[in-house]
């Protein structure tokens, strides 16, 4: 989120210092993420330490804490897990908000610059190992399971009426509204046609923006807020789509990924379902964010940029219920 939460940052810094026993010297807001109920800060301490603070209005899901810890214990060292409080546990209450503190990795996003050959192999190896993990009963109990019942279409239909009369969104909706309604129909159609696959542990948002590298070294996988038990295509959609990052998969990158992951033949209907449903969900999120009365002009402009980008992809050639986005060129 580009807009800061309504929080006194001095009080927030003091709370972090007391909770995790660190000497905070700076707290820097980071305008990242799409979740309208979560915000991020970089925390700097007097001993040169750097941390990533996630602030959420309301509770974090139990899976956001339990799963990363479990995965690291299973040897998946790329997973970035929240740090424990000295007295135990991970989360800290702060008024109406909850806090989690993580190690800070400063390699920058791979969305714009893409993965190196070595990183494509590691990406595949990591996802292959993640999808082979057998969760304990405790972990499985806190993970939602795929149902193929998305709320995004209904949210779009509700918000579309507001968008059509909005000063900010009126022109956009006149141009793209019909296309986005067809997208909702596509998602419903694909959901009725999928053959449910075997459920594995999925990150559910493992696009290049959530892969943080150490230069050309190891990857760190962040943002474990919404994992799910689902067919592996839930994660593979980010690999086999051109829509997530400015350096999408092509024939060579797909081979490098498979070198790490192992043999795979993704289900094309599942890939199309997840790609379309993700676009539909993002559209609903951006519409809701733009229509917030308290949203700043800067935030609305940023969200409208990404909203328009998605609408143009959906309206483009080759996008349909049977399309897959793997590029072989």
C-alpha cells in the first residue's frame, strides 16, 4: 500500500523496541503490497541491524506463522519466517493492529530485472521441494484447502456499479467494464471444468516480487501470508504466465525451471483457471482500493495504472478460457 496507516510511528518504533528487545534508531515506511489491511516498514537498529516489520489491522492467520517455521525446520532455508519474541511466540498486539518482525533482505525485487539462469534452477528446486513437503496435522489444520469457489466475480459485480459512476474510474469502466465482466464469466466457466488435482502445500503468491536474491546468490522467499493446500498449478501459474514480472518464462527459462523442479506436465485448464482468477481478484482489489474515500491521489493513480495494465492483458489476443501463457520463444 502506498498510503501509510493512521499510526503514530514513534509509538510504533517504541513498541517494536520493547517487544523484540532491539534499539530502534529508524523506522522507514515501505510502499509495497496490495493488501489494504497490511503495511510494511524497514526497521534499523543501533548495532546496524535491519528488519522488515509487517503491520496488519486485525490478526495474522495462524498459517502465516506456523508454516514458515515448519518449512525452515524441513530444510527449506529460502523461507523467510517471522522472528520469535524473547518470551516466545511471534506476533505482538499494537492497538487494533498486529505486528510481525522478519529478517530484512536487501536484494531488491526480481519483478523488473528477472532471474538469472542459476536462480531459475533454484526457483524450480525450491517449488519442487515445497510441493513434496508433507505437513504435520497441526500445520495442515491451519491451511485452507482449494474449493474453486472464488469471491472475486461477485466483488467485481458489486464494485462495477460504483466504478461506472466514479469520477476517477468512470472512463476506465466504460472502456473495460464489459471485458472484465467477461473475465468473471471465464473464471466461472473454468471452475466448472477443472479436474481437481492432488493437493500440495502452495505459497500461493510466489511471483518474482516475492523472491529476494542475495545478488546472484541464494533466493529468499517472502510473504507467506496466504498459503493454501491446492494443486501445484496454484504456484506454477506464476511460472507459466507472462503476466507476473517483466522478464517472463520462455523456452530456455522453462527448461531451467524444470531442471530444478523435475519432470512436470501442468494441467492447462488449471493454469488458465488460476491465471484468470488471479487477474479477476487483483481487479477487485484495485477497484476497492481506488474507491476508498481516504485513498490519496498518488495511491489511486498507482492502482489505476496496474488496473489498466491487467484489463489490457485480459482484452489482448489469445486470452481466453483455454489459453495458457507459457512462452516457448
